[in-house]
């Protein structure tokens, strides 16, 4: 448990420090377009994977190259800012969570459109009784008792 707490603390320190370094000390305009979303460190604190995203997806390749060029400087600054015996090696990775979420959302929308296009005549009126509908509406899970 102590290891995971330390890992989280170091991750957060690195995230804050890298974000500050990128916004205040790096003059490359490509690097200014990124947001640090997460940092994950290994158990032995030897490697920190820094996840980032950008609104400028067209320039993702150039942004990655700019980050690779600044990695040495950022690591050197982290050694001065953080009071650790050994600062982890850093690696920048594009955070694809947003893209993954958009893909899932599109699949859900596509599925719901497919569901609404089902012929309503296949459902008979006798399959849903008035009493079952009224029971559902008055169910305690759906009624706000405040």
C-alpha cells in the first residue's frame, strides 16, 4: 500500500512539474499546444510515462518530435525541482483515451439508431399491459421521495 501511495505522489509531482516546465520554460510553440493528462511511474520509480493530449491533432507528429527534443531538458529540470534520490526516466505518450471514448460513443449512437429502426409492428399491444407500466412508474427506484 505504501508503494502505491508513493507512486501516486511521485506521479502527481511529475505531472505538475512537467506542465509548469512546458508552459513557462519551453519556447517551442508546438509544445505549448499540449495538456498533460496523466503520469504513471513504474514500481521501482525508474520510468515515468507522461500522457498528453492536444487540440492540434494535425500536428501530432511534429508535437511528438518537439517533446522528444525537450525530454533531456525536462529531465534535468525535474532533478532540480523534485527532491528524489533518482528522478525517473521520462517518456511522452499520446493519450488516446479521448479518441477511444469518441469511438465508443459513435458505436453506441449507431447501435441506438439501429434499435429505433426496428419495425414497431413486431411488438404487439398485448405484450405490454397497462398494469406493468404503472407498476414500473411507481417503483421506489424511480420515485423521488424528497
